[in-house]
C-alpha cells in the first residue's frame, strides 16, 4: 500500500500542471456519456487523494428537500456496503456536510462537521450519520455545493480522502490545489447536467421529442403533424405518450419538463 504521508507531501509540493489540467478538460468535453464523464472524474480526483466520491443532482427540489427519488441522479464509487447503509439511513438527507453543500455554494472542509460534533451542535440524526461515516472510515474530505441556474435544481459532491490521510493533510492539499480541484468538479457537474436526462428510467422516443419541439416553438398539433409528415391523430398520440412518460398532465408541462431535463432541443 502506498505510504499516505509521502503521497500527501507529493501533492503539496508538486506544482499545478497546466498541461495535465488542459488534457483532462479536453477528455472531459470529448466524451459523450455520463459513465465516461464519471470515470474520468473519479480518476482525476484520485490523483489528489480523493478515492471515494458521491455526486448527487436533482432538478426538482420540493420545500428544500431533494424531491422524488425518481428525479434524483446519484453517482458514486464507494463500497457497496457503505452505500447501502448510507442510503438506508437517509444519510444523504441528514448528514451535516450534505446539508451544508445543499444549502450553499462552494467548497467546505469536513473539519466544519468535526467541529460541530465536538461542540455539541449536531442533531441526533446528524450524529448517527457521523457515526456511520466513522464506522466505514469516511472521516476526511471536502464537500462542494454547485451553483445552479434553476431555482429548484441542486447538485453537490462529497470527496472522501483515501484511508490514512487526515483532515489536516486534506486541508493542506486543498490549500495548494483547491482551485484546480474545484474547477474539475464544476466542469464535471456542467457536463453531467447538460446531458439528456431520464432519471426515472423512461426516456422519450425520437418522434415524441420531435413533436414536443415543434409544439414548443408555438405550432399547433395540426401544423406539427404537417411539418413532420404524420397525421394529426398520430401527433396527438405521440404527445399523449410523451406526457405519460414525463409524468405530467398537460402538453405545456411536458415541453417544460423535457426542456429542463435536456430531452428536447439537443442532438440525438
């Protein structure tokens, strides 16, 4: 196993490489799928000592909560045993650092959570999450809350340091490379959220997207049917199926939701 003290020293002393950063961003913007974006990001964060990540994003928060699980996107490389316990205990909702990232923008050292625990400022639910994390050696890292263009959207990421790296060492790494790490995470988030999204597992067909786009441009159903060479009845069928797939009642709602989730007005 690599000596973590030597690893941290190397991270602190090594100057930021503009070439490495540019090469990473070139790859990030060249790939086309969320899986490829995530794999690149996991590898890049490991270079800085963060080998366990949890990323979450929702476009439809409700009353400050994350909304329906069907509208949430979660990516992680944590151990399955930890992830199962984390989700079962609602740690994604109750964790002190999760709340901090969900309610704010920017990067936050986990030392803030440790200080809140020492001074008795955590709720009972937050204490249970802290104990769960301690049990799985999830004890040092950073949390990032992303800035969103839409009021109901929110994304964040938890960066957990490799076992053997202390929070003090993490903070030293961040002091040296924090700007680069933050930019990498922001670019990953922008790439993920720009992809067509079907978090509920039901995407729109090509024809459903096409019909919604024409209606979204102000065309009537009859005009839409004529524009794409189908009958009015067929166009109405595609709209009906699109509304059902998106879980909405009206065509206007379907156009809005499909647009927000990047399922229309995008290249196939």
